[in-house]
């Protein structure tokens, strides 16, 4: 059913207009391990740790947990006596995925306004380094020398691989008089264990709270103790008013006109104009606060006007924080699939203020308003829907006014999550950023199965059968067993509907697994674009090869090599003459075995021209793993070259030479100061190629005119055909 509001209200029930009203219990004062303030003993220094990890965006009764926690904690702080020295620490509020994201927001002894400001500014983002935050706070309190307390408010498990129980025991053993009180907010039985342990090990209290009222009671119980029960005293108490855009939306910090009226007398007890947050004092009773927001940032005729909200609240005998949700008076509606299979798109139908910039998205339950798994801009999706409907001749005027606009329903499909579980479809206004509507989405599991050989040879091809729903971009991968990586590039094979997949085993032997990877559309959301759907183990067995070759060779020469190949799949392998310890082939001396045409596996390969100790290596592909190495010593080729002592510019002359005349060897003429490592720039057009059986060559007048630009000192050099090594040289002078 479409979540709809065509009457012009915000689409929220009247319960959204009640606000959040949190009151600390009557007649209470702080003990936190001290007897009472009536005795002449100062209360212990205390640090309040507030969980601001991403999970605090989860909701209770339609309100984000972080909103409830911030209002409740602020009420607590306002109710503490002036003698209580308080500090504040938060975690998970600055970075995603960072276990070091712990910050002291207010030092012990900071004024209450500083603490309250920091509470209001918190916005959840990251992980839950619960244990390290307790250690951080204990050290800030100098717990080994001072009596101290910590009040920890958290909604979940430690997510940073630390042991909260072990830390709590250490703190208790080393602390002078140290206690941690813990409030578990909306936690499961499993999540309670670590939290309870912290409290028990340090002699503190553990309280569990599942909603705003219980959170207030729990914080009261761990932080306050009753001094004197009785009737309310009638002493005025501080009320802190703040307004949010809709229920649980962002705070409005300016352009508010406030009016507070007593429900008993109808008298106006407080007024303020052009304000943001406001505080005032009032005697116990029941009241109604009205906030008018004059700062709505849009002047569109359809939506422009001042926005109003109301909340009723009760004042007892302690300070109170009252949050008033401001109604936007904008019609909207949202309908979506309630359930889809993992990785399948979600069909969404909606209407609303797309002309103000909106987003339709799929989300985890605890995603912040600025985070999504997959999303679509509302106006762009609306325009695409209209274009397609017009092309197909479909009437999309759903409200019957003769036009298609923001009041008419549109439809689109957005990416669904690839991991089974409970999610949401959201319709969000982007400026100001507020979630207008949300609907539950269940992502169901699908069955995929794989079948492959138990063992395969290294670098060999093998076949894998698979069953399950076909998705165009899915693929199989082979990867080390239990690898934390989802897949390994270079070892993937795309699936084809109804066909087995051919894969190639890694070159290294060992235990691996084949995985079916469900691939969804591009997203930056962690772990959501590619997800393992099925996996089976596979063992890659080692293989071997052998090489027979000469132990010595002249640099630049060609030698005969015989190989014993590893089975049948060797055509993509390579043999190369490389330096000892090298792990890559040598471009100047390598042979691709697909060229081998003889049954014996024999072939010729040219060795490097530079003298030294080398190895002939067999590279198994894919993977370029060296299966075997055969040592070989390369000696430098012998050569000689000579030219006349002097040569006149523009005249022909002969050059005598001797050498092995390997392929590509050449005689070149160059200025005497030409570096040897630049010989690759000097081709045979500056001389001539060496010919087998010849002992001299002619530099013609034409070539001499091209070579000699000025008189001076020159050299004739014998250069190897590979690696451009200078094997011999002779100096001469060019004259006018």
C-alpha cells in the first residue's frame, strides 16, 4: 500500500507531532559511588561516553536512536549538580571504518554549555571501538591515582577486535576507585554480554533500555539516587527547546518563532522570535510548545510558506529537553516492493516534491540520511518515466487534473541489496536533507551451487558447473582458501546462461576455493557490489618441467634447448634466459612455447649479449611462476674493427672487421664522445650490417656525407645485434 498524504500534511501520523519529551526523575542527585551530596564528600570525576557509531541511525518508534540518546543525555547533563565535574567522550562520529575514531569532546570540569553543544553536534558515522573508548576515558581520568566514574551509553557489540572484559579487569585491578556504569540501548542478548561484563568487572551497574522512556530511567538509575521522596516542590526548572525538520530530521538552528502555553491556564509562559535553540524556566505542569519556522529555503509557489510544529510536554522537578518536529506541509507518497531476491531491482512508485531535489534509495536500516546502497534522483527518474510512457502512449495522469506533475505517481526501478536481510526503501528531500518516507524491504536468499574437480594441475584449464539464477555480470573466481578478498583479478571467468564455465588454475599449488560472485550495479557501499553466493574447495597440485641446454654460450649466439613439458597444457608457457633471482622474462632472450612444432620440444633461443652468469628459466603461465632454472654462463663475443687514421669529409673509405657476425650485428660511425649506453639510437644507416664471411665494408661518399657533419674525432664501433653492446672500437679523425 502506498504511504501517501494528498491532503497537504507531511505524510506522518499525529504521533510525529508529539515531539520528544524527556524528564529526569524527581528529587534525585548524583552519587556515582559517593554517599550523597549531603555528606561533605565531593562526587567522583566522571566521563560520559556516548556511542555515535553508524548503528545509532537505527530507529525506535520512528525516531533515530541518536536523537533519543542525545536528548536524554542532554537532560541528564542539565540535571547534574554544579559540584559534579563532568567530561565527555564520543566514538564513531567522524570517520567510517576507523577504529581509532575516539575523541574527547569536553575535558573533565568543562562547563555544561560546552558539553551540551558537543552532544548536539554529534552525527553517527563509523565503527564501535567500545573497549578503546573506555581505556581512553580511564586514562583521561587518571584512574590509577584518582577516584573516577565512567557512564557508557552504547547500542551494540565491540566491532574493533578488542576484549572489553579483559580491559575491565585490568582497569579494576589498577584503578584507585574506578567504576564503569553501562546503559545498553536497544541491544540484543548477545550484545549485552560484553556490556554487562564491563560493568560487573568494575563494580558498576548495567541497565538495559529499549526506548526513550527506559533510556531516561536507566540513566537516572546509574547516575542519580533519591534523596527525598515527596510531592513536587514547585521550583522552576529549565526547559530546553529545539526544533527538527519532521520527526528525527536535522535540527533547525535559526529563524524560529517560539510560543509556550500552559495547558492548565491557557497562559503564554514564554515567547521568542528569530531564535534557534532556546532555554527558559517554568514551574512544574503541562505545556504546549509551538514553533514557526520562517526560514524554509524554497520559494516555489507549490511549497512556499512558514512551517509549523507543536509538542506537548510535562515539567516535573528536573530540567527537560523538548524537541518539536516541524511539519513541512508537503504532499508525498511512496510504494515499493516489500520483498526481492538478492541482487534484483526494486520497483518503486512515488509522488512528491521532486522539483525541490529528491532521492529514491535502498538503504540499510541504520544508514544515515546521507548514505545509501543504490539511489536514483527523483526528478531524473520522473522525467525518464514520463518519456517512456509518452513513447508507449500510456496515460500517466494519475490524479486526473490533465497534466503530469509532482502530484502524479511515477515509477522506477533501483538496485536492490546483494546480501539477504532487512532493509528500507527511502524517499529523501535533499535540501534540507530529511527522509520524507521509508518502507521496509526484505531481501531473500537465492540458491547457487557449484561443481568442479577436487584437484587440478597448476595453470591448467578445467570446467565448473553452476546452477542458480542467471545475472549478466556474475562471474566465478578461484582464490586462496578463506581469503578475505572477495575475488582475485586475473582469475575470473564470466558466467553464461546454461553453460559450464572454463577456468584456469593458479600457477602456485595449494588449497583454493571456487566462488560464485553475484555482481550488482556500481556502488561505493562496502561489500554490496560483489557478494559470494556459493563456494567449493579445490586443490591445485604442483607440476614440473626440465630443461636441457649448454652450460656455456657466447653472448648474442643462438643455442639449442630441449624441454620436458609439464603435461599437455604448456602452449602459453615461456622459456627465457634471465639473471639469477629474476622473476620476470627477459625481452632480449625469451621463447614462447606455442611456437614449438616438434614432438621433442626442442627449439633455438638467442642468449643475451652481455657477459655474465644467467639461468634458463621455464615460466609457467598464467602466473609466470618459474618451474625450473638451468644455469648458463655467457661469455662476451670477440670482435675487432679498424678504420683509416684520417678520413676527409665527403670521401668514401673502407672499414675492416672480424667477429661472429650474429644476426643484427653492425658497424657504425659516431662522434668519439657518444656514450656506449646510447648505441640503440645508432642503426646501420650510420654504417652497415656485419656479413658472415666478410672482413670489410665500405662507407660510401653519400653515407659519409650524411654521417660527418663537422670535422673532428670519431669512432668506428662493432655493435652486437641484441642489447647493443660495444664489442670493439677504433678511433680516427675526420678532416676538411
